[in-house]
C-alpha cells in the first residue's frame, strides 16, 4: 500500500460514524450504491456547519449517507434530495428516521435530476451536494451554481473518480468529464474552489458574491 493510500485509509478510519450512519452505509453496500467515504462525509458536515447552512439540496440520495452527514453538520437545515430510484428513497427515509431527523426537515423528490433541477428556484440553497450519474456531472454542477445563493457552496463527490482523473492516460468518459469540470472551475472568476483528496475526492466550489 502506497503512502497516499495509507493516508486515505487513516483519514477514513479516524472518523467515527453513528449507528444510523453505519446502517445506512451497510444498506448502500447491499443496494450497490457507492456511498461517500466517511472522511468525505465528515468534511461535508464541517462545511455545512461552518457555513451555517439552512437550506441544502442533494442530487443523488442513495440510502441517505451523505444526507445524514450534511444534516449532522447543519442541525437547523432542511434537505431537499433528488433520486430516480424509489427503493433508494424508501431506504433513505427510514435511515433519516433512525438518525433522529424530523420528517419536516427532509423533502425527497423522485425523478431524473436533469428534469427536476431546471424547475427549482435560483439562488435558494446554501449547499448543493452532487453525487449522481457521473456522466452528467458538468450539467449538474452548472445547475448547482445557478441554484446556490451567492456565497453558497457546491460540493461534488467522487471528484477524483477512483484515482482515474489524476492520470492523463485515463480517457474514459467519466474521468474526462471530471477533468474538464476541474479545469473549467479553476479558470472561472465567478467562483473559488478547492479539491480535497479525501476518500474519492471532494470538489468544493463557492459562488462568489457579485
């Protein structure tokens, strides 16, 4: 195991997840969902807490792992989460309940994100968390930046895509898409961004105030 792999493993192992998160993570494995790493969840929670998030949008509910982490960091926030899989949403709803999250703090939407996002209100969310359909990540981030309020942050999970993004030899559609996204974000004067190597990568994009 390389030094980098040891660092990643150490970062994940240093995070203590609640029983509810552990159950949601186990369900994710059983359902074939690639849930965010514990270190990514913890970092997302810190960002939610530091920004005092009150309104969070999540693209890709899964079994609720990322949603629980975000609401752990922002206990007063409401979460709107979109997923195309009804089964995933049902599991997530149960896991939110197990985590002690009141039902009035979570709104679950069944549908394709590409069809739902255009109908949502601009400049309305403190955090937009993107973790769905990696082939469409650029489209989802564009929507996320439109929907985030000035000063809000778009978080993109799996931004290093299994270590393939950093390797220029990897030219598959997903790795190339993430690479394109990173280059476009880095050159934009409308945002400030940082790429964290925890877990499978977490891209953080904050929308600058005009």
